[in-house]
């Protein structure tokens, strides 16, 4: 298909949609800015909440964005000076987060906002096709990867840190509850869209591939 402008999907804040009881103290907000990702909004919201629970972040808030390759390429160029699409970017609000150190504790009245995880549905779908995996499996991996960046893990620091992050990814992935509902099965084709809107001044981490 030729280029077209995506309609904004409905944003939502919710407790997990699958596999777990709601937790009013933990909020995951999803912004869907690509038509191809529309069917996956509820899925990533639920899985994001489950990852937070596994990490013990029950009084924290997380923002997730599903975008296309054009938008994530613009973000990558603006914040990392790499003019190409990637699969996931993480914009952390906590500068001093580090693995093994407790993340700032929130409260019922004032939860801690971890930051933003931005996932390209186009690149995720391409990777799923290339690896002959389902898209839900790939999205799980990207969610975990991005959220771990928000709490201080960084595979770019050193080989030891990369190993530490990979081990944590495996542990979280294995702890995820089984999916009770069948996720959408279609793997979307690439789409394009307008220039993104992301607040400046946040620490950004690269995705799983340059």
C-alpha cells in the first residue's frame, strides 16, 4: 500500500486485561498511533501490567505507545541521531535507576511514573515474520525489554550488563502468565504516518536492534 495517515486509536488506562486480577494502584496507558496496531492495544495494556506486577512495581504507572516505522524512525533520529527505524525505544523519567536498586516507591495517591515505551508495530511484525514467530510473542519480548530499560537495565553499558539484562528478560518472560484469550492473529503490513509528538528531556534507550 502507498503512504497514508493513520487515524489515532483510542487511548486507554486500565488494569490488566488478561490473566490477572485488576490492581487499582497500577496503571498502564496505551496510545495507539498506527492503524495496524489497533487490534493489539488491549493486549499490550494487559501484558504491560503483568510485567510491572512481576517486577514488583505495583504502585507505578507506565505509558506505552504503538507506532509505525516512520514515527519510530523520527524518534530515533531526534533522540539518538540514528536515522533509521528500530523496534523499541524507552524514555525513562528516572535518571538514577539501576538494576538491583529499588525503584522509587509510589503510593495510592501518588504513583511513580516510570516513563514511556514506544514500539513499532511494523518492525515487530517484520521480526515475527522473519523468525517465524507469532506477533504476540514478539510484542511480549519488546515490552519486557523496554520496561527493563526504564528501571535501569542497559545492555549497551558492558558485556556483563548485557548478560544481566538478557537473564532478567528470560526470567520475566517465563513468569508471564499464560494468555487466557487468543490474541489477534494477523501480522500487519507496514504503514507510514506523520511526525511524532514526544516530550523532550527524557533519557532514551535504544531498542533491541539498531
